[in-house]
């Protein structure tokens, strides 16, 4: 039963992340943030998936004009996930601003 719950949580997370990207592309940034929150609330989230969600969240906040929140999230990624692609992308965003 535990394995099944883990698989369900993982599937829900994957679906939420996929839908979050779709909503982001449609410029529905508030909905993107809601879906990211759902995905973050699953227990079975990998470090890389967490970094990806934070990056998408920062990008959504930036599009909403909330650049201070976005910068804070990019700084977190640059520091805590420096070895991941999202840490690198965050540094790129910070250097561009």
C-alpha cells in the first residue's frame, strides 16, 4: 500500500508539473503558482524536481512583476542548488537583472 501511495504521489506531482508548464506557456502565472504549490506538497519530491519547481516559480513571479520575490528565489537556487542546471540558470537570470 505504501508503494502504491508513493507511486500515486509521484504521478500527481508529474501531472502538476506538466500542467504548470502548460499554464506558464499560456501566460496564466497565478494558476502556474497554484500547480507548483500542489507539486511541492507531495512527499516524494527529488532535489532536482524541487529546484525545477523553484525555478519555474521564480519565473512566474518575474512575469507577474514581483521581481523581488523572483530574485530571492533565484538567489536561493544559486546558493542551494549551484551544481544543478537550475542553479546555473538562476545565476544567469541574476546577472541579467
